[in-house]
C-alpha cells in the first residue's frame, strides 16, 4: 500500500541550505537532502486503485509559479515529537493550492470514509519512529531564510512507511 502525500519540489541548492541546519540532536535520523520536498497534504496509506484516482484528480490542478521562503524549524508530533520540520512563510498562493487539494481530497474521503485534514506546508529534515522519539528543537527561526520559486510538484513522491 503506498503512503501518499502532495508536495512541491525543493531545488537542490535550497535543500543544501536546509541540510546545513542539521545537527545538535544525538542519534537523529536525518533525511537526505535529495529526499527533501515541501509536503502540502498528507493523504496516508491507501490502496493502488485510490492512489491512481487521486493522482489523476491532482494532475488537473494548474497553478502559476510563486515565491516560497522557509522561515522556521519546529518539532512535529505532539507530546512525543517524531520529526523536525522546516516550515514556509504563509502566502495566499500556498493556502489556495492547499485549499484546492483539500477540496479534491474531501471528495475522495466522502466516498472512501477516509478523513485527514490539511496542515501547514513543511519539509521534514529529521525523523524518528514514535517509539524512539527523543529530544527535539522548540520552534526557532531560520536566519538565512532560503527562498525559491515553486513551479513543479514533486510527482510520484511516495514516502517509505516508518
């Protein structure tokens, strides 16, 4: 069963800027920069038929490119954080894209019984299984604030199950 999510590509030079922020957490399992992407919406573990239906629906989403800028790092996962993520500064364009994807996913959810909500766009740079979640960073700004023009979705990105 694929684990599906929607994402935007992060250019290699921006990925290297994020990779330079890694460190300070003993035993961390850092994500390789070539696997960085900006997650817009996590869909979850779904069957192949539904994955193809979702891919078809999302292939019809068209947007002009827009500027994005990473603005902070924080822990993700509640009381037992399991990831350090870099978040982007909110923009109307990212909200509109996420809202359009959410509307499409709600159509699928109404037929499949699956419900997931959208979250803030982010890029995971460190992961840990829930059972091994250790110390994390509290929210902190990114001084360099790397930015880029988003113009491509990260097609066919499927995350490995943890």
